[in-house]
């Protein structure tokens, strides 16, 4: 039993570390996008020289920014939830409801993960490019879809385990 709890804590710690690292990458992406937008606008209006491909790059960067922060957002409870419903439901029913929605989330993002892997492999096989101006390979951007959604699925599985244990024990809401 001690071995399983140690392994569970180790897994949770490693997942949290990976989530934090990817959140920092996403934050750096936001900073990059803000600086790029500022430079593009300043160049466009003050120097009459916009940055070529700035919009294309930002269109692809938004995928990185959003998806790499999903798992950490789930861990911290920053996602949108209907607190009104949970305020009416208490005890085991609340845990059952949370477990149900976590299962729905797992199934949806499991599909996103599988589709993202297929899309990524297709981009690699075709040598697809992100846009027409910059001709940057699209694969690094499309890789963030399965990566972010897979980490979210791992986080949801850990939360389902905790909710299931609380449901069985019948501990508070």
C-alpha cells in the first residue's frame, strides 16, 4: 500500500511539474505575441512598415498558448463551472456529479488527443506550412494539440480517482 501511495504522489508531482513548465511556455508565448503585436502596430502606423507574417504567426501561436495551459488550469480549478448546480447538490451526489462531468471531459479530450495526433502526423507527412508568408513548418504548432489535451486527460484521470474515492467514502462535498 505504501508503494502505491508513493507512486501516486510521485506521478502527481511529475505531472504538476510538467504542467507548470508548459504553463511557463504558454506565458512566454503570450508575452511574445504581445511584443509582436506592439512592434507590428508601431511599425505599421509610425514607420509604414508592418512586420511580415505577424498575423500568421499569432494565429498559430494562439493554439500553443491555449492548449499548453489546459492541464494546469484544470488542476487549479480555473475553468468555467456551474457553481449554482454544485451548491444545490451535497455529499455523495456532488461527487457523483463531478465524476460524471470529469468522465465527459475525459472522453471529449481523449477524442481531441487522438484527432490531434492524426493531424500532427499528417502535417509531418505532408510537410505542411503555417501560412503563405513565413513558410514555417506547422507540425510544432499542431503538436501542442495532442500534447496539451493528453496532459489534460492525465490530470482528469487523477481527479476522477480522487472523486471516486470521495464518492465511495461519502466524504463531504
